C-alpha cells in the first residue's frame, strides 16, 4: 500500500521564530512591569539577555512597535511607549465604534457554548483580581474575551484593525502611571463588572441592544476609573444595515455588589 501523502500524515507545527519569541519575552516584561512606560530598551543588553543577535532583536522590536508597545526615536533609541490621557481618549474614540460593530455581529451569532466560554473568561478575570492580583492572568483573560468576540463576528479585517488599535490600550491602562491613578482593587472590580455587562448585552442575541450595552459600559468604566471625559454623544455607532447612523438605545448597566466567586 502506498504511504499516505505528507499533507494527510503530518499536521503543521507552529514554531515561533527567534524574533517572535524575543518579542513575547519583552512583551511579558512590560506586562509584568519589569519594563516601565518611558524606559529605554538597550539593544545590546536585551540581545545578550535573550541570547540572540541584535539584528534578531531589532526584528522583535519592529513587531512591538507595530503593536504600539514601544516607540523608536531617531538618534535616541527605542523606548517603552508612554500614553497620556489624551492618547487614551483618542484611541477609545476609534476603538469603541469599531468594537461595537463586532459586538453587534457577535450577538447575532452567539451560541450557548461560546456564551459559557466568555463567562468563564470573566470568571478567570475575577479570580485573578483577588487579594494577590495576578496581572498577567487578568490581562490574558481580558484580551481573550475580546478576541473571542472579534472572532465570532467573522470579519478578519475588523479583527486585525481592533488588534492594532486596542492591544496597547489593554496593556498600558494598567501598567501606566496615571496622574490620578484609580484604586487598584476598585478598578479591577469595575473592569470585571464592565465585562459582565458586555456579556449581558451579548446574551440578548440582539445586535442593537448588545452594541448599546457595550458602549454604555465601556464609556462609564473609562470615565469613572480613569477620569476621561468621553461623551456618549461623540461616540458614533453605525448600524451597517441602515443608511443613516444608529441612534443608540442604551441598556442600563446592571448593579453588581461584588466580584463573582471563581
């Protein structure tokens, strides 16, 4: 008997390149706060630390620059990005309408299985935010929650755009040093409640209600916890099935008295 074709016998193995592994190591250092916003990355030090050449390190830094986690300044070097409240506001003014599109599309496709998966990610966030805060676990589940919604929406171009726009937001909202930082535990509780509210909107299986819940919860969270002055009237959410901008009908956020038990 002839052997099976290679394609039928062997599944492809995803092996990260040295540059990708280096980018992940530096990304983890930023998330763990071993690298602070505004801190310079000395190429020779990091290449030696990671056991790679400087050309490979520069390739890794290009990936991080694309994600908005580092900034390269001509003749000065590469620095961990540092966002101002104005930067956060501008990012959110772009992110919220785009993600609202994904939310609306995902609500119409939500299954019981994916609903359970999303609820599990929120529970993991709650667990990670207990007394001994595990920021990395909190961050990973936060990102996974949003990526699952983008994936469910089924528009790869929307997913790619949201990845670029939001990744730095997810990282620096917690690791950054804010002029008037929110209370750590209160902010984490608010973040979990916000995700619970977004999930409640998705559970309606109604695109319009899900979008409204997402916008309301997200704006309330950033304004309350980080002192931004986002205005609901300035957040334009478009209904792609209509010829004119949608007039939001907001779902009142639920009131949670505590983080759910993990």
